[in-house]
C-alpha cells in the first residue's frame, strides 16, 4: 500500500503543472524530440527539461538518447493506475448526486 501511495503521489504531483500536462498531451501521438516539445511552450528549453525530468521520475515518460537528440515517449500505464484510484470514488459521488437529486425533487414539489 505504501508503494501504491508513493506512485500516486508522484503521478499526481507530476500532473499538477499545466506544462507537464501539456507535454503529455503532445506525446499522445507518439515520441517527440525535447527541442520540438519545448518549442510548443512559452518557457525555456532548460525549464522544459526540468518538467520532463519530473515526468520521467514519475514514470510517465521514457527518454531515449540518440546522438544529440533526446526522444521522449509516453508511458501511460501510471495514468491508468491513477484513473483506477479515482474510479474507486465514482459510486460514492454518484450516490451523493442521486441523494441531492432526490432532495431537490422533493423540495420542488412543495
């Protein structure tokens, strides 16, 4: 359980920044060079590299180095795990919304 908690902490921490979420969005179509990714954001190459390191540490991407090119590829299995954690709360929220709906319907009949 501690390991799962650590993985979720890293995953959600990595997803907390809009640039990192944007990087993952760009990687949906496949691997990209770091320089090509950095060109899509209004931050420096150094800042983009730091964001990539956070994603890499969280296990959300992998890096392959070929000469001067650093290719970044998505590793979406951690996102699947994070999604499963969120899904465990779906029935709770659905029951709460159903209760709210019933309450509002009773109130509108008065």
